[in-house]
C-alpha cells in the first residue's frame, strides 16, 4: 500500500512538471514526430513493407511439405475392411522463372525505401505545420501585448480627458467619443486573447497533446528577419537532393522499370526442381508396419520445364502496362520538380517582399509614434481636438499592425526556406 502511494505521488509530480514545461519550437517538433497519428501510421506502413521484403525473399527458397493419407475400404466380397496409409516429404524449388522472383525482391526493397521516404515526408509535413502554427502563436502573443499597450494608452488619455472635461477644456461629446474608443480597445484585447488561445489549441492538437502548451517566447531581433538569401537556384538544387516528393518519385520509377523486366520474364521458360521421399503401409500385408514402411520407401527427383507458347497476349499486355507506368513515373518526377521550383521561387519572392515591408513598416511606425506623441501633447494643451487625436492613434495602431504582420510573415518564409535548404528549423 505504501509503495502504491509513493508511485501515485511520483506520477502526480511528474505530470505537474510536465505541464509546467515551456515548449520551444524544436521541443514541439520532436514530440510531434513521436506522437502525431499521421506520422505513427506511416511508421506502421514502413514495418509492413519490411515484412513484405522477408516474404519476397522467402519465395526464393524451396518449399517443403509433409503429406499423409489414411484410407479405409470395405468390400462385400472379402467381408473385411482394409486400412492403408501413405506418408511423404516433398520439396519444390524454382530454378529459373525469367527473373520474376528476384525482381520482386528488388521491387519490395524499393517499396521499403519508399515507405521510409513517406515516414520522412510525414515528419516533414508535421514539422512545417508546427513551424507555421508556432509562429502564428508568437504573432498572436505579440498582438495581445500590443492590444494591452493600446488599451493602457487609451485609458491614460481617457483619465486625462476626464480632468479636461471638469475644467471645460473638452466637451461631453468628445469625452463620450473617447469612452467609446476605450471600450473598443477592450474588445480588441479580448479578440486578440481569443486568437492567441485558439492558435495555442491548434498547436496542442498538432502535437497530440492533452495538456495546455506553454511555449517559449523567443526574442526575435531585426537581424533574425533581415538576412541575405541564397539564390532560388541554389536553394532548389539543394532541395532536389533530399526532398521526399522527388526521392519517392524516382524510387517509383526504379520499381516500375523492374516491373518491365518482370513482365518480360513471361516470355521465358520456367525451370523447377522437385524431390520427394514417400512410403506407405496396408493392413492386408503380412509384414509388420515398420518393415512395410521400409520396403515401400521410394525417392524421386524431377526437373520440370514449362515453355510458354501462347498466353492470350497476357505477357504483352503486362509489358505495355509496365512501360506506361515508367512513363507516368517520369512525368511525375518532372511535375514534382516543377512544383518544387515554383514553391521555392514564390517563397523566395515573398520573403524578400516581407523583409522590405518590415523595414518600411518600422520607419512608418517611428514616424507615426512621433506624430502621435506631438498631437497628444497638443491635445493636452487644448491645441488639437479629439478627432485629430483619435485619427493619429488609428494611424499609429495601423503602423504597429503592419510591423507585426511583415515581421512574422518574413520570419515564417525564412523558416520555410530553411527547410528547403535541409537546415534544422529553430527559433
């Protein structure tokens, strides 16, 4: 009983420590690769492919079987039953089948390689999805902080305006307008918090995690955003060497080429070797059972040849089908390479665009902040009206939003380009 209590306490402590963990992007990716259902399913398929190789290799071995027949017969003439039994061990082995069995082993081996690539593809897919969702969470987190700052700024203005209203520096209409605007900032803060929680939920679901996710909030510096990018061709040539979609398509082509050879094997003779050892006994015999089995023992060895003459065009159709599959595989490779280049090209262009937007948005934010500070000072002195103040504040908020959007969009594109360069995605 005491041991059970200690075990329960240890489990509770470990769960508390686990739930308090702060997850970095790399932590999330590594965890999801082990627990995501889609990834786990592809790993199961990979195990099946490994079993298929073993089955295919076993087909190269001879088959051996033990056979036995027990018979009882009764005739009216003899008025007695006769019991007999036969026993045998027989083996059969294909010596030559046009290379079909060997090609099947090679095809199953390639199928195993393809299944390994599919596991990598599933892991990459979850890694990319997690990266994008994680960055969305970071964006939502910073949007919440911005909304809190805007509300705080609005509340400060409202408090000062209340004093101005008392001394008659502003009208009740202006004060009511500021109150309405302040309530709007409260609503925006709630909306930002909802988006933040929703994005965290999506992150948790991708990880197949039941507990809430408390992520690490890294400091994203300007040098993390403004980077010189390799050329599109450099990234593309690197991606060609490891991208699962390309590697899988090439492996499929290899498999279909072996399928052509297997189909051509239908034109060749089949040569097989048979061997056996058989014996039997009969109740009508005057000899003892052991002597019957010994005297009835006989061995046989045979060589069988099957030469195809006419197979209703089956082999020819199989060859044509297999060759067409090769052509389809070649087309798939070209299509995948084209799509890969297009994806990288668009990412590269988007990344540069968002980097430039980020630089421009920062400059615009600095100007908007200075303008707002100046108008706020003038407003407090009664030199600017409420509409002018709120208009400039809206411009400031829009500038803040532009910085956030361009910053995290550029960051996302950069991380996706890291993937196509076979770099470890980290923040």
